C-alpha cells in the first residue's frame, strides 16, 4: 500500500514539474532565444534560419503541451471533489485567463495538497 501511495505522489510531482514547463520555456525564450534571434537577424542568415527552425518547433511543442495542460486543469477544476462548488467557476475562469500562472497555484492547492472533501450541502463546503 505504501508503494502505491509513493507511486501516486511521484506521478503528482511529475505533473507539477510538467506544469512548470511553459513558464520555464517563456523565461528561456525571452532571455536567451529571442535576443539571439534578434542579434542574428540579417547578419548570419544560415545560423538565423537554423535557430529560427529550432525555436519554431520548441514553440509549437510547448503550445501543444500548454493546451493539453489547460484542458486537464479545466476538467479538474470542474470535476474534482477537492475544489469547493462555489469556487469551481472562478477557478475555470482563472485557469482560462491566467493560464500558465494559475496552473501551478491550482496544482499546489488542489492536487498536491488536496483538502478533505465533505458531503454536499455541508456547512464546510460553502466557504
């Protein structure tokens, strides 16, 4: 039983790390890749094309991962028993609007450290 719990926690931690990939990519793109592209523009066309193709595929892969994560987190916000009913709509809106910044917060609050679920209609669920 303990091994099963360890496996589940490892998967949850892996999800948290994957959730941080779009933020990490944004930082790498803004501080490393974009300045290099800007510096090479018009100076070294062959190197520029090579770097541009790499950035294009990285960007497309990150966008696909981001869309999959967004679909997963919106589904979790709507269906998870750990998210209180009054907050579900707010979390969906926050995930759609604040997406890559809201996903790690949602992961921490409702996936990594889920609150105990209470029966529907209980005074504790209306907080």
